């Protein structure tokens, strides 16, 4: 990746921090758009009501660089068949996954995050001493405490506050939005945002419903001040805790500390109601993307690239079919890595950038969703 200059001269002069003024100046706002009161739901372009109409914008922020890392150990569907009797064709047809990466015994989440961060720092050609904030989105920390972020901060030698943010597969989007607040307000000049998970440690390797879906990996980006039109033109982070039991780890927390019986029964592993999660994910992805387009007056054709959480190809395909998103506008790497949870979006973003699919001035749609239930979707103006 080439160095991206922190100075970029915009042709548009923005005189207001108001969302509509900024979007209008950058050519993102349809003049006919009408914003409904905040306490009402908005009717989408598909004639149905989405989860909520509450959205925000966060402009004046740019992604300076990105980096990603996955372990060397490739685990194919055929490997799973040989070890556990899983059906390779069933996995491919139901998920789109052909292989995933598993970390070796001596590698944990912080190691994955450290490697991804190193690549992002080298790509930006910045001095690590200039990084003044570190946020890691993960739900598979090395330890209950200290945080993954503190472990990475120490290895990188940063003089920066460092925290973990837990929103499962939406963790990177939450971390990105949080760090962007610091940068936009001038409280951080260079923020390092990482998403990473070591999922192979929290799934039952013999569970054919869950184990084939997940892999290990991490991705990172550096954020800095940008021009007024850069950053999140529109975004939504949301949650629905009523669905918390659809995707959880029943034992191991303060509600139910893991006992010998829990471990014997596998209740410390990730548990998922696959059918219910699938239906929720399809609806949430489609509705949240539709909301972004509706609020900005954009169409799918105005978005240069769609980067969605790599959980299941059927979720991505269903959302794209509902919204009429052309396949050539969607970049996926699910077949090679599976669901890397917090690492999913930054890994796919890094690979798309290095493939030349993201350029200055492009509008990129990012959408993450997972346990909580939680989601984060945003239109990022590069």
C-alpha cells in the first residue's frame, strides 16, 4: 500500500457542520430528500419500515492506511471432513466457505492484532510515537484482563490510551466510529483502530453447525483528520438485546462462571441459533443499508464498493438481491477466511484497497452485524 497524504485539497467548500449542508456540498444529498422527525421511523425506498431512523454523520476524518493478518495454517473443508466427518459440499453450499485460518497454539488475539497493526503503520509510513489512541474491537480477548489493546500498546511501544470494545462481529464498526469521534473533535491526531478475533478457541471443533463458519484474523486502520467531505457521511450503530440468547457463550461470565460440568457439556463454547440469526442478519443488513441510501438520497449505483461482514455468502447475496446491488460492486473473501468476527471488515477492506478497488473520493459502504444483537453500517467517503 502506498502512503496516503494527510493533506487533500477538496474542491468543495463546506461552511457548516450541519449534515445536510455537508452532504450537499459533497454532492451526496438529493435535493428532494425530506428528513422525518427523530422520534418516528422512516419508510425506506422498499416501502417498509426499518429498525430505526436514527442516524448520524461524522465527517472530517480519513483512513490513512490499512493492514491485515491471518495465520498461516489453512483449514479446508476437506480437512474438517477428515477430522470430524463434516460434509464439505454442505459447508460450501450453505455458507460459501471453502477454507479458514486457525491460529497455532502459541498465538492469541493480541498477536493477530499486533501483526495487522504493524502492517498498517508501515503502510502509512508514520512514526508509532505519533499514535495517540488505540481501540480494539474483539470478543475473544487473550485474558479477561488486561485488555487486548493494552497488550498491543505495549508491544508497539505506543504512548496512548488503549481500550477494548466488545460488540462481537460489529466490533470493528463500533471501534471505528468511536475513534473517529476523537479524531473529528481534535482529541486524537492519529488513532489506531483494530478488529480481530481468535474464534477457533471459542467454538466446539466438533459442532458441525458452528465450527466450520469461523476463522481467525485481524485487520487495522489508522485514522487522522481529513477534509470536510471525508469520513462517515451517514452511519448507524444499533442493538437489540432481546436477541442476546440467539448467539452467546452461556458459561464463563459472572452470571454463570464455568464449572467442570459446564466445560464437560461444552457450555463455554459459542452457541448459535443459526436459523434465527440468519433471518435477523438478512433483514438488518438490507434495512440498515437501505436507510443509509434513503437518508443521503443515494442509490446503490452511487456507492463505489460494498464491504459487508463476511459471515455467510447467503446473507450477503440475499441483501444484495433485495437492494439490487450489482455483484461487481461487492468484494468478498469469505471463501478463504470464513467469519473472522471483529477482523472481518478491516481484512476485507485492506484486501479491497490493495486490489485497487478503493480510491480517493470513492464512497464505500461498510456493514457489520453480530452477537448482542448489534450492528453498525456506514457510508464512508474515502
